[in-house]
């Protein structure tokens, strides 16, 4: 059984997927999210879970309140006309190199969890048993009545960017039916090259520079753009290889203890092992979701089909406020880290729900 169709998404196809010149992993040519896989290509044998998988986890640290300052680097962007009513957004790094999109992953499996400073996370759904309420979160609820999109923009904004609108990626979380994301294959994701991001003055990826080669080799192995792996490490652990989450999640990629089997000397914090384990888990999850990278990325952060704002905010009413899923996770990842922007420095995201836990 494949994921239920998304009748609320009036997606605008640019043309049949078979007719588009998809780039390989090594290509520096970017493209938009618009062409998505037809339904008959989705897996019919694997059903994505409707609740958080056993190894689901949350972000490591809290998103700060949006400051007015921008990140240290701003990419050049240009429009390139293509056939049809839409224009394609082509990102261009500071050195003139263009971003690329990834290749479809193969197999793998490992997962993560997180905690840090004011935030905490675990490898299972947060337990509501402890109900001491530090304070009632006051959340600004964005308008997510419509799931139209993707409507990518040249400029990264608080609620959109090259990979589409946040409301489109978060489709359904404000409704009773819950999160039901559109199909986005890993080949459809706009990214910048990791080397370009690393070479930018003031880049947040400087914290991950010691493992650039590992991100690249492991990314090649699993068909995942290296900047996606580095972005996960940056978001999950601030690229701290010694980070330990409240649920026992470990290392750069915040993998759960059940994924530590085979770690050298039993050391789950080993950076090379940890990065490979996180990549393997993400690749397996992409495969299990029928190739839906957006759904798989949500799972990596503890999202699940049917997740609603009310369910997430209810966790914020407990003593583990930081155990809430980060409702801006997809926006911060796809329109922030993946395109070389410091998602925290520029305050990406319409929700900022974890800010109430500080």
C-alpha cells in the first residue's frame, strides 16, 4: 500500500519526469522541485509508519528567535527560462559555481535522536506522563489552510525559498488529518555544493570542516548530496561529535543506540561510523517511503504522518518542552542549510515553536 494521495495539492508539473534532464550527483546544475514522481512509481510494498518510528528523534538545539541580521553569505541567484509557464531557479555560489541536486539513494539504515542546552529529545515518542507545566507555550500559528505550492522563490525568505513554501512542505499539520507531505524525490532538492558552502566566509559549516571528506565519501556511497549529511549533523548536533541526547542518541548524526551495532570498539561516537550510520538510516527511510525524501527527512527528526500542531504543542505543555518536534525543521533544512544559509542566524521558519522552551 502506498501513501494516500494528496488531493489538496494542486501541483504544477513542468513536464513528464522522463522528459527532463535530471543531473547526476556530480552535476552542478540545479533545478526546481516541480517535477515529482508519478504515483505508479511509488513503492506498493512498503507502508510508511503512521506514528513515530522507534528511532525517531528531534533536533539537538533550539532555534533562536528570528534576528534581523542575515547570514554572512548570500548566494547569487538567476532565472533561467524554460519551456512552460514557470521559470527555473538556478542558484549560484559566491565563486560562480552552481548548486547541484542529489542522486537517488540505495539502501541503508540508522537513526538519531538529540538533546542539547535547553532542548531535549529521545528515540521514542515523548511520554506525556510527566505533566508538570513550566509555562503554556504561546505560538504564532501561521496560515496553513492551503497546501498549494511549491512556489519556489529566488530569495530565501522566512517561510519559503528555492525548495518551495514551508506551508507546502508542512501540508496538513494544522488540520485534523495531520501532516501529509507532497512527494519530493531527492533528485528534486535544490542544494549547493558542500565545498562551496565550506569556502564561504562566516559559513556555519566551518564547525563540520574536519569531516568534509567523510560527508563526501559517505554521500557518494549512499547517493545523498554531502551537504545534506553535513546539514543534518549541523542541525542535530552542531557538528559536535561528542554530543549525547537525552534519549541516548549519539554523535554528529545523533543516531539511536540500536543503530550503534558494529561501532569500532563499541564507540558510537566515532565520527566516520556515526556519519555512515546516519546516512544509511536516511537512505533506507527514503527507500521505505517510496522515494519520498521530504517524508523521510521528517521521520529523521521525529515527524510522522498525521502529526498535528496540537499534538506537538501538547508536548510543550509537559516538563519536556524541548521534546517538541521542530515545526520549522523542513524549512530550516531545505531552504536554509541545504542551500548554504545559516537557518538559525536568519531565523528561518514561521513557527519558532521551540523558542518558548528557552
